[in-house]
């Protein structure tokens, strides 16, 4: 029987300190964010900014070429890679030549934010993900890749984090949504072990589970985090922490906690509901300073 999950507190994190931040951008790693569409360019923007706010040194964003110029202006810190698109405005298969070298050299790839079609995401990710050699954060609708290819990330040897909401976890685990609601750790543990990834399950209470059965619970955050783009920000935070040297389980636990605390601070400043996902990233470095003090 697995041990009870660890309830994450500031003391928990201070005894599991993040690696010291290097002084140069090269020493804090490169994040490549892959995702978006003509209709959802903001998802990769949120993920990318969040990665930088969490301490990543360099950022590249790979998305449909139509939105590339606007993103390059909106995120001047990023290298933007223009990918071919389908008639529906999604990333199309055949895009690997544009991004392959980045996938192979990146410290961490964040894949999934802003994909508009599950089937399309699976096709594109099946082309890309075998070329990821560092770490991976697989987010949101990108989880459909593991639904169809449960062992598709085994080549990463545990260097993957799956960030999902309860509905996405149910689809990935092949179970009913009620099972995730009644026993979130059960389906999360099955997916973690089957696909050899750390699972970060979002929701009113967050859960992190590793393939070897360790688990953590992050309480709080508030209902305001249930807003469009919030999950993209969380995935980016996790990716940024991996880039600066955290191992996947540590990045998932710290990322879940930072995301929750940012939500609580915005609830106090703006209101329990009504703050925007774009307001989450600026709070991340402030919370980090307090935790690392």
C-alpha cells in the first residue's frame, strides 16, 4: 500500500531547495514551448512567460507561422519558430525540420499549450516527441498523445511531467471522470507508472504522483485559478523550474505550489473570481524570493 501523500508547505519546499540559480542565461537552461494555433496564440505566450518568470534562461516558442510576428513582439525575450499549419489553423504534420534541432538541444520542451484538436495534437507530437532528448512537460490536450501511445515517452527515462486537469486525466487513464473525482491518486498513479512520467493533476486540490509511487498534495489556490490560460501558466512554471535544474518531481511540486499561491494572492488583490491568467506569472518570482529567503 502506498504511503499517504505529503502535504506541501513552505517548510516542505525549504527542505527540498531548488538548485542555485546561475548568473548567466545559459546556466539556467533553455525552454522550447510547442503549441498554439491561429485561434489560441496566447497559450504559448503564457507558458513561455511563466517559464522565464520561474527562472529559465532562454526561451523559444514554436507555433503556427501566421502568429509568429505578433508573438515575437509580444514576447521579445523569445526566439519564435514559424511552423506550417493546416487549413483549420493548427500546427500541421511535416513541421519537424523547422524545430528538430531545438527539440534535440533544449533542456526542456513544454508541449501542448494551445493545441486545438486532440487528433491533430497526437499526429504532430508523434512526429516531434521522439526527438526530445532533455526533459518534457506535456500539457493539457497534449495528454492525448499518451492516451494513444502509453509508452511514447519511455525514451525519456522518467524525465517527463504530465500536467492535466481531471477531465484530461480521465481520458488519459481510460476511466470515468467520477473515478478521478472520487480517487484522484488512483488514476494518476496508474498513468505515472504506465507512461513513466510525473503526473501533476490540477484542480481545487493539486496532486503530484511519481512513477515509483511517491505523492504530494498542494491545497488551496481558490476557484479563480479555473480560468482560461491558467493551466498554460502552470505548465510553463514547471518547465522553467526544470530548465534551471530541478528534477521533474521537484519541479512539479514546486510548480503546483507556486501556481496555487499566485492564485491566492490575486484573489486577495483582485477578487476570488475575475483575475486573469496573464496576471499569474509576475507573482512567481516574488513567491520564489520568499521561499528561498
